[in-house]
C-alpha cells in the first residue's frame, strides 16, 4: 500500500429536510449568493422557491444563473464568472447534479484568476484560489459534491476536459434522498453506472496489499447493484434512494482510492463520447468500461478474477481463469442492460465513423491509465470493442 494523506473537508448534511439548512450553512461565507442551477427541474419541483426562501430567511441576497446543460459548457462558465465579479458574490450555491456543481466549481476558480479559466482544464495553469461553493444535491452520480474535480466542455472543438484541485472541494453539501424521487429511471441508471465506474477506476490497480480498500470497494459495488433495481422499480423508496445517494458520495470522495494507484482510462476514453455526442456520462461509461476490461484483463488476471468472484459471485474456474473473468464482465454488462443502459455504441445511437479522431484526442496529453498505459492504437481498439 502506498503512503497517503486523506483530507476531505466537505461538510455533509444527510437526510430528510437537509436542504432546509442551506441558509445557515451559506451565511457562514458572506451575504451574497450566486444560485446556480440547470435546465429547470428545480423550478418545476418547487425546490428553487424553497431554497430561495431559506436563503432569504437567513438574510442573504441572491443572484441567479440557470441554464446549465448536462456536460456543462464553457460559455456559461464564462458568463457566470462575469456575473459573480460584477455582483461581488461571496458564495456559489449549486442546486442540481454533477453538471451544475462542476459549472459552479469552474466559476469559483475563474473569478479570482487573472488569465483564462480554460487554461486550468488544458493543464496550462494551477488554481490558487476559489470562491467557496456549496451544494444542494439532486442526483446521486458524479460525486462532485465532495470531489476535487470539475469537468467542462468547450464548445469550440467539443473538448470535454477535467481539472481538479483540493481547493475545489465544496464547503458543504446537503443530501436529501427525497429530492431524488423525481429522477427518471434512465437518469437514475446513468448515475448508477457513474458511481460504479468511480469505484472500479480505483479497484483495478496493480498496487499490492490493498485488501482493506478492496473490500470497501466490493461492498460499495454490491450495495449499489442491490439498491439500483429497487430505486428504479420504486422511485419513492427512501431506503434505496438513501443508500444510492450515500454510496455515490463515498464512491468519489477519495476514500476508496487511498493507498492505491488509480486508473481513470475509461473515464478519459468516455469523455470523448459525451463531449462529441452529448450523451449522459454514465451511459458512455456503461459502454466503455466493459470494453476496457476486455482489452486489459490479461495484464492483471488475478484482479479481474477477484472482481468476478467477489462482486458478481461468479463460481471460480481454477483451471481456466479467463472463463471466470469473462463471465464477470458479462454479468456487469447484463446488470447495466437490466437497468436500461446501453452497452454498445449502436445502442446509444453513436456511429463508428470518428474513432480515429476520438482516440487521437483522448491520448493527446499522453498515454491513458495506469493498470496498463494505453496509447492511441489501444484506445482505438477499445472503441472498436465498444462497437462489437
Ligand atoms: O438540468 P436539470 O433540470 O437540473 O435536470 C438534470 C439533467 O437533465 C436532471 N436531474 C437532476 N436531478 C434531478 C433531475 N431530474 C429530475 N429530478 C431530479 N432530482 O438530470 C439530468 C442530468 O444531470 P447532470 O447534472 O448532468 O447529471 P450528473 O450528476 O450525472 O453529472 C454529470 C456530469 O458530471 C461530470 C460528468 O462528466 C458530466 O458532465 N462528472 C463530474 C465529476 C466530478 N466533478 O468529480 C466526476 C464524474 O466522473 C463525472 O465526470
Ligand atoms: Zn464519472
């Protein structure tokens, strides 16, 4: 196991009515709040009106910026930076999912910076400061409510790129599972694939002697596999929604990766799909992750056997480990299908005509992943597997 420092400073308030505490939490950071949200589900559900009331009751002034799209766009981030500077806001409050939170985080680091905020995402600059960000979460998926990262899409070239810094962890995140009752089944399923992928990016490592965090990862994966169908069949099942919501935060708050070398090739390969075709990130991962597994398992077969046996209860074939591994991957695909996700590009309506360009872009900064470093030709082969 590697040396590590674990410090997750996001204050999580979890449970029924959590969002009612937003005034008290936000007031600790100043007087003026930029209320940032997406395409309008929070308007339709009445959540926006309630949040505004809680903020006003705490004596706070509100400036608002809605319109964040899934796969959040750089142009709105720039608009938010200008607005926050002009209005001298003290805190950005993201009410929504990963896209809204990521947009808020990018605005947060953009406001105090002298240069172009996109430079952070292109690896040309490091953020030194940020406006504080708070969260009212409405979808368990990205884990952005306590992660260090933000993923933004630049419409100029449809480049989707992540950037992360410890200063970008939200100050507080309010998690009420009841706010997720309104999620459509498909969106719930996309969130499930994303949270599972966040765990698997950490699970598939070459690092020896990480048995404790292996077991944490496996328990989290098994819980998600158990709760997801319940949440989809009974959208107002509090227990299922609550377990998914907490699992998705833990999946990406850093804990499960401690002491391990993490991979992240599948995420970076997926970002080209959601960047270009604007599909949900989780749907892209349901396609890419199994394909990645098929391409790399020979480099560390025992880890893939362990996954099959412990996560999907595959009976181990001691004479033929490959059979065990492939059955584990098949069961993962079967699970994704069972909750309504695509597992091949054509099922998501994505044509096979831009693999070369996507592989080029995905490896433009160098090889991807750590279990096996993947070069352009490897990524191209993985896109082919996504199609076969
Ligand atoms: O736009 P609104 O009206 O808010 O509707 C959203 C959106 O259409 C809707 N929704 C959210 N909560 C709802 C709801 N609809 C009904 N009831 C609710 N309670 O769901 C749609 C998707 O929302 P979005 O925020 O895009 O989903 P998600 O949380 O999955 O975020 C995806 C983004 O996060 C990035 C992804 O790349 C993608 O851009 N990621 C961010 C990470 C991070 N910052 O740490 C890590 C992840 O790997 C991921 O890459
Ligand atoms: Zn993700």
